[in-house]
C-alpha cells in the first residue's frame, strides 16, 4: 500500500500546531495530499413538555456557533500547513468520531492526537470508535510530537487478523525503517508464539524490511511489556492491531489496546 491521502483530525476551535506539523511532514515524505478534518455537535438540550420551541432555538444558536468555530479552525489549519503541500478541509456538525468514520473512505491514513480529556463536550473524539469503525490505519501521535522519525519501529505481534492487517498497513513505514523489531509477549504457548513471530519476520524480510524478532516475558501486562520494549529499543513507533468488540466497546486481551491508547509518550499505529 502507498500513502497518498492523509487525514489529520483536529479539535474544533483548538487546532494543535504540533499535530498538524507531524501530519504535514508525513504528507511531504510520502508525496501525499493532506486533509484537515474537524467536527463537533451541540450538547443535548433537555427541556420539559412545553420547551420544544425553546430547545429548537437553543440548538439553532449552538449549531451556528459550531459552524463559526469550524470556519475559524479551517483558517488556522490552512495557515499551519507548510507551502507546497496539497491540502483541503472537511468539517461537519456531528459527533467527531461519526464524521471521521464517514470521511475515512477517501483517505489512506488517519492521524489523531493523544487523548485530550480537556476538549469541550461534543468536540472530544472517541478514538476507539474510529479504530473499530474507520477501516483505515490510525496513527495516534505522541503528545507534543512534531515529527514521526520511525527509524526504529516495534511491531506488537499476536497471530490475529488485526495484527496481520496492521503489519500490512504499516509497510510504507516498515520498509524505510533502519530497524524493525517484531515482538510477541509470552502468554503460555511459547512454541506457537515463537513460530508465528518467525513467520511474520520472514514475510517482512521478503518485502525488504530490516526485521528481526523476539519473544518477551510478561513483566506486568502485555501493553506495559510492549511499551518498555519500545523504549529500550529507542523506537518511536509501535505498530499494533486494535482489538475490541464493536458493539459492547469492551477491549479484550487485558485491555491492551485501551492501555496503549492511554500511553501518550510514543507514536502508535493501529489497524483493526
């Protein structure tokens, strides 16, 4: 897969210059077009039996305020994109994750920032919903990162369809990295785990990826083991499958995906 269209998801009214810089650098590196996206929806207005007209008026006012905020965000985004990078803007008065999933059909990669609990109601994006519904790889940037080096990458391997998809989606990054470590955390079936890891290493090497592998002992949870291994290797990107139940929003494998999402100090590429 080649990356030709990148989307960066920004908070309405609070466009993060670091996030736009990182996405812009990725667009430059991959000769890709960059799409800025933002969405927000008015908070739910609860009125009494006779409050329908008032609720409609309040909603209309909030809708207009959001549209004005989105228009200002478009101007901020455009000013942050360096010259020479083709870019466009998409916006919606809608829940951000719903809008992002709809927009995702026209892009190859979605870039979002680390979870921002301070975003106003109606503007915070549910990244887990995007991971499960977009059908595109999602790069969650490290907090404050302005560039993704990705010279050293750690692949969190588990023999699942999600991990297989993640490795394929990450090939544009893996093929140009100086070092790719494929690691599997020992969960009690060492022979099978090692065999599957060696198979994926061989597959990556057949695609000219400088890959090697290892089985890691569990040091207190899969996600903690993975993050510590990445830090020890000097990697600034973790590639992982996104594991979850789309209907119940419950993460499996000990909450590995949820915990990796909550680790803001490193870039993470997820596929589902």
